């Protein structure tokens, strides 16, 4: 017998670590850009599992690929070869213009691999990251994540220097003889959808080339069409030395990857890094289907078109409360003059799921398959609030 809302919450309170601030809703099912709770109430989902469900919830092609693969082979570990991992690696190399892929299960794991590889490749220990950056909560990823409340309880961490985002000169000044790499989000997500100025990433690339410093670009949140390009670094035309992917890679199935240039990747030998579940047949089948859906349904172009449509609509909201709209594709931040937590709650009551990335910034990262009617309804709800 299915549990009701109170029973679900009771078991969470009793058995699960209290590490999340959960909204008071229990989701039972989802399709496209709509999720349904255990009471049957429907919501337009502008969170999409935090920029994960780019093709929409439970896309039939992804579901069918998972079902078909689960009947054949789920997991055998990386002691053996599998067709699915070979095919996905080829797809990712073609899409990213990188040379080698290491498969893992999450964005934090991808960042951990990137930091290890940069240290091994350079023989150096320190990293430069941006203020307000978020790269994950595992120990290495946390060392390049800026927010003090995440870092302080777990210090000492790996050595890292934080400089202002969108300030290439600050990176140049911070590089020392022991700097292994510079790690940057192509667009800062948790910071509130902060988009760098034109030329910033190119200048950072040039600085890294001049100083022999590796450039790591974190595309965990911005990848797979989210910003109106396959990957956000395409907006600046630069190519990183190392790149991290996750979130939208598996169509909702846990999946991550760290990619690198051939000469950098060559520094990892057998035993230098590993992941038991990384690139298992089931996750690779889901990712392959997910990528095919993005191509077939032209979701990258749709992200561009619908992102511009959403930002135009948001700009018509009350100027007393809306300070700024920032975005690329369907990765949009709306900075308010008031705290946004109450707005999230009121929107949820009216059937729209949103989240805050800071005290006063609402983030919109809906499925790229969301309709204009659903976006209109979202803006209508906000206008009413």
C-alpha cells in the first residue's frame, strides 16, 4: 500500500540524514515538465532535478533504453569492456572536441577526477577558483567551492586561492609556481546565474597558456543544451584542458564524466583513478538515449528560443521587486529586491516549482522541452505573487 505524505515525511525524519532543506511536497510521478505529488496535485517544474531533466521527466526514449538495457546487462565493473561505454565515449568526444573520457556518477566525482589529473599532470598542488563558485561537497571539490558555510566545518582542505569571477587580471596575479590549474564554471549556477563578460574566458585561456597552467571548465550544470549551446564554453569559443560533466548527461539517471586533452589525459596510468559504477552499461544506455533525444528534438535550439522568450516575459514583472534578469538559454536567474524563499513557497502553492540560488535570486532551469504555455503560466503565477 502506498504511503501518504505524512507517513513519507515521518520515515524521512526517522531514518534519513538531515542534510537537506526539503520543500513540503512528496513527488510520486513526473512527465515532461510536470510533476505530480502523492495527493495528485500537479506542478510545472522549473527546477528539473536541478538542471538534470533537460529532455523532460521520464522521456519515453530514455525510459525504453533503460528498460531494454536492464534486461540485458546492468553492471559488470570496469574490469571488462562494454559496447555501451565505448559508444558513449565516442559520442562525448565528438560533442565536446576533447580526446579522452573518464566516467563517474556525479558532478562532484567529475571535479575530484579533474583536480587529481591536474595535480598529476603538472606536479603542482594549488588551484585557483572563483569567488561564489560551487563545484561540489566532497573534499577535493569542496576545496574549490567558495561558500564559507560549506567549507569551514571541514577545513583544512586542499590549497586553493579564490579570486573575483569575471576578472582575468586577478587570475594572472594569483598564479604561482605551484598552481596546477584554474577551475571555473562557464556560467556560475549556484551563485545566481552569473554570466561572464565577453572575452573573459578567452583571456583566462591565454593566461593559462602563457603560464603553463591547466584550465578546468566545470560544465556540470551548463551542459547538454542548457544554455542554448551543447556546452556553455562554446559561447566564448575556448577549449579547456579538462572538462567536467554530469547532471543532464543521463536523462535523469546518475551519470558523470571528466574529459581531457590527449596530452593531459596521458598522465593518468592504470590505478591512478577508478570508479566501480562509473560508465556501467545501464547509465551509458540512458545517456546515449538522452543525447539522441536532444539531437532529434533540437532541444539546444529550443533552449535558445524559449530562454529568450522566458526572459522577455520576466522583464515585464513588477520593477519594484525585480532588479535584474540574467540568463543564457533556459538557465535564467531573476534577482529580486526581496528574499525569494517566500516566493518559492507561494509559487509551489499555485502549482509551480522554483528554487533559490541565494537569498534573493530565483533560478529557472526547466526541462528544455517545456512549452510556452507552461512558461506563460509560470510567469502569470509570479505576477500574481
